[in-house]
C-alpha cells in the first residue's frame, strides 16, 4: 500500500526563504553589535560586565520582538 503525499512546493520554498532570511538577519545584527561594542564601551565607560549585559540585552530584545511580531502577524 503506497501513500501519496501532495504538497505545495511554492509554499515550502516560501517557508524556507523566510527561515533563511531570519538567519541572515540574526547574523547581520550580530555583526552590527560586534562593531558597536568598542565605541559604546568608550562613550559610556562601561566595565566588561556592563558591556556583556548591554550586548545580551540587545539579543534578548530582538528575540522578544520577534516573538511578539510573530504573534501579531498571526
């Protein structure tokens, strides 16, 4: 007994493109953050712990923003 599964290839490609764009944007934001660490550290005279907190806050904010945007988009 064989099972045939039908799917919309265009929809699958769209989902794959959206997922890859998410990875691209994450990598881009990481590069922007790493380029901004030194000037921010000097301008605000941050300690290493404060720099780590600032960088992790940016990533956490982006994660929360993506979750909220996904909920709103639904």
